[in-house]
C-alpha cells in the first residue's frame, strides 16, 4: 500500500471517529428515544376556536377578538408555541358549526375550543336539536383524537324555566359523557354588564373579551396540557 493512500485512509477514519464522538454528545443523539418527545413539546400547537360571533370578534377592531386576545394571553403566560385560529362565524348555530366542521377545523388543528349554541337559544331552537348537533361535533373531533374544550352557554331567562333547564344542561352533560374540559359559561363576568357589551347588550366589547380570556385561560392551559400528553 502506498504511503499517500494509507495516510488518506487514516485521515478518513480519524474524521469519522471525530464526527461520531460529536454525534454522541449532541442533544438530539443524547436524547435517544426522548428526542422525538422533546421536538413534539417544542413544536407549535394550534388551537382552533370554533364558534359564532362571540369568537369571531363581532364589530371589534383588529387583534381585539377572542382568538387574538387569547393567543396574546397565552404568550404572556409563557406558551410561546401556541397559535389560536379564529373559526368563528357570526350568526352561526350549532347546525352551522356542524355543517362546516370538516373545513373549519383543518389538519393543522391540535385541539379545539367549541363555543356554539348562543344563537340556538336566541332563536329558541329545540334544545334536543342543539344537543344532537353539539354531540355530533364532539364525536367527530374525538374520532380525530383532538382534545376539546367545551364552552357552555346559558339560555335567556325570558324563554322560560323548562327551556332553560333543557338547554343549560346540554354542556355539563356532554362534557361528562365525553370526558371534556368544560368552561361552564363563556360570558361569565360579562353578560348583563352594560359597560362590557356593545350597544346591542349581547356582544362583548374589547374589554369584555379581555375578561373572558382571563377567566377561560386556566381551562385553555388544561387543553394545552392534554395536547402535550398525547
């Protein structure tokens, strides 16, 4: 064997040994089987807010709607890798949410906040139909193994006691049946407060949205924890 050829081989084996040693001490190699888990928890988590005008940001300015304010609050709380998508459509009922579910909650979704039913109650739709639609939405999301946060709603008192009891029980019943995170009343702390609602007395102002976001934030953090557990 020529000396030059032997020297080249020695240099090759030395370089290979050096690169292998570097690989052994690199974070990705040292993580071994846990490397994938580390990458998973650090990757972006996408939450879709499937709802009506309350999540759509009705008559609010840019970055004042629920999805934008929730994402900002999550970032402030240290969840920098979480993105919240606005899938709210003003005027949507539970039937409308079900009809657009497949394209509204796309393949990028890691979890879903379901906020639907307010317009059902305002239109006095049969609570049995609302329950059926919401359960179908939940069933289809669960089939996709997507964690769900169910945001509850309360029926207007002018619809009577029977209607109220039938409607209001929908959300805790479905959350219990399907083992969901439940936020009992989406408008908690805002409903009926004149200064926190627009002139119609129904839709929150930007300040009202901030109160909703602050109240629901711990429930959303539970939703994020479920995504990471998967």
